[in-house]
């Protein structure tokens, strides 16, 4: 061991001891696996198509296996599989190429527990969806990993026609082990969030649960009559579905700058019947999917007020703690820097901070600023471990952590992907399925320029390690 290595080693030991004594949770890298040396690369809407905050899910562990999806350099959709915890990855290529250089057009994976079918939804941005699903039990059988085990790619959700203006396909599993499909119809600033449910091999429409209707009036007096809800997640815990999100107004006049973001306010509502009826924090019924969706004028759903002048980001992340309380990450430019972000694409990298917004035991919402500049337009992902300590995976794979025992105030940087030399493009996405066992898989793509492909990686982190 060279002297420098020895000193580095001792430093790590000392830091680990200090962190353990102070009670701030750490993380350690278990493995960093190269999934593809040549992932497709282009930047659009400040993001890359292989790793986007709203993907649910690009990587998903199920039983003894883990699955990951990405587009390789040719634009072909690739699905990988490994045996957990550390088997080598094998890949198959679906007969579909990315239709356009748009970073919205991600691949989302879902698994229906009742029949072990792997569902794949991909390649849409206010356009028709592409969808396929596997033969039964492929998720658990370990049968040979070949594309012929997936059905024809269709523009419907299997048997269900969901129209031709689809964005943000996400799969979630209900407490009764039904697979659901969450998506947006319409367009940014004029869209509705929707829900469908997979029962006995068939998809059924549940309906829209948040609509574009209502009137928003900005502090300036400007009004907007159309919008869409951007969600930080649609998360089941116990018997409840939790949603936090932000509204994006259609009328740019509600923001102080035409290069700002018209996102405003953070809302929260929940459902105890798998997304049919919705309640605000006070426990008042405020919406019914299909017939009476939530809208911007719904009472009692704003849990953090913010006007459209602070470059508030949409579709960040959320999770639920062991006591059944919601924790979200939101990010924006705090008022101490400016009361009007002139351009979100430059203002966010310069000033934006992430905030931990969560419901305390007494029911009120607490917001705490995570004391680091995001240094990016991009979003952060929150995970809680089995003790409810918080881990926030920020752009460039920087991991900020805080302990529950401190009341989530002792934020420290537990891992710095830049210092570790990973050269991460920006946002990362997570597989939280093993978080209860103290493991989180993180998908990232290496930065590049123009359209030069770059490598796609999966890092396994041990939480608290
Ligand atoms: C609720 O609890 C939080 C955190 O424990 C505390 O900061 C806040 O003051 C409490 N609010 C009320 C109304 O008691
Ligand atoms: C992460 O590491 C980079 C490179 O060493 C450094 O410039 C940056 O300030 C670090 N970020 C944090 C939040 O510690």
C-alpha cells in the first residue's frame, strides 16, 4: 500500500467513525456494473432519454431477479435481466427503435404479481404509446431471456385503447397486488392524469383523477384556465395511495418571466380505495376518479405554497415512511436569491436547492432546505431506510443523508459521484424495491457531448453502510 493510499484509507476510516458516532446515515458502494458501453445519448429538455426522474421504473427488482431497460446507441430498446444479488446481466433487444430524439420518450417496466408478466411501455410524448408484455411467469421463471417471449408491440395498452396523446407511463402495484398504469393524456399545460388497472390479463380504465380545469390567479393578477398536474409519484403504502405534485399552468403570464417555469404550489392527496376516491390532509373527500377529478381549485390540497416565479421543478420524487407519512423532494430557487428567476435553465444550476417536505406526526407539513446547491436543472430522488433515515440521490450522483433522530436536520453529503470520478450526466433513477433490505440500485448515464453514445451503469448502494 502506498503512503497516499494508506492516508486515504485512514481518512475513510476516520470519516466513517465520525459519521457513525454522529448518527448521520452513510452509504457505501456495493458494485458498479456497466450495462451498456454505448447507450444512446442526446440532451433534450435538459435530460437524457435513458435516465429520467419520472421513469417508473427503469430498473425493477422482483423476486430473485432484477430487470433494467434502456436504449442502446442504435435507438433499439434493450431489456436486461440478472439474478440477484450479483449475477451477470443478459440482454434482449425488443423490435422497437426510439422514434424521435426526445428525452421524454423513456422506457418504463412493470410486473403484474398475479401472473408474473413483465410489461413494457415506452417511446411517447403526447403521442401514441408503444406497449408490449411478456408471456406469463417470465418475471419469476428465469426462462431463456429472448425477445420472442414478448408479444407484438401495440399502440394500445393491450386490449385497452387509451388514445393517442400519452406521456409519462408508470406502473405501480396496489396493496392487493394488482398492477396499475398511471399516465398523462393531453399535453403540458393542458393535460389529465389517468389510471388503468390490470385484472386477469386485461386492462380496465379507472379514469382521470386530476384534470386541467379550474382557474389559477397569480399574485400579479394574471389568470390561467388550463394546466396539468405533474406528480412526484403515485406511491402505495399499507392500503393507501399517496400523491404529491405541482401544477403547470398553460398561460405563461402567471410567471414573472417568459423563460421561467409556470409550476406552482405543492399539493398532496390520498386514496384508500386504490385510486377511486381521493381525500385531502383534513380527511375530506375531494375527488372521484372518472367523474369528479381533483383540480386546481380543489380545497385543502396545497401543503406548500409557492408562486410560479421560483423555477419550481416538476416530477421530483416521493416515498412513504414506516408510520405511513409522505415524504417528498421539491426543488426551487429560494427567495433569498431572487423573487423572479429570469430563466430556469440558468437560474436553477446557479441557485436552486432541494427541500425535504414531509408530514410530521401531528399532521402538519414540515419543509427543510437541504444545504447544497443542486448545480443542475435536474431532480433528486428520495429513499428511506427501514429506520426511516432519509437518503436523497441528487444530480451527478451526490447522496445527501439525514437521520430521523435529528428530525431530518443533520444533512450531510454521504457520497459525491463527482469526487468519485463517475462523470454522471445529471439525474439518476432508483430501484427502491430492496430498500427495506438496505439496498438501492441507481441507474446513471455518463455525460457526453452531441450525440456521441456513452455508457449506462447500475450502482448498488448499501444504505447505512
Ligand atoms: C408539529 O410537529 C412539528 C415537528 O415535530 C413541529 O415543528 C410543529 O411545530 C408542530 N405543529 C403543531 C401545530 O404542533
Ligand atoms: C463534490 O465533489 C466535487 C469534486 O471534488 C466538488 O467540486 C463538489 O463541491 C462536491 N460537492 C459537494 C456538495 O460536496
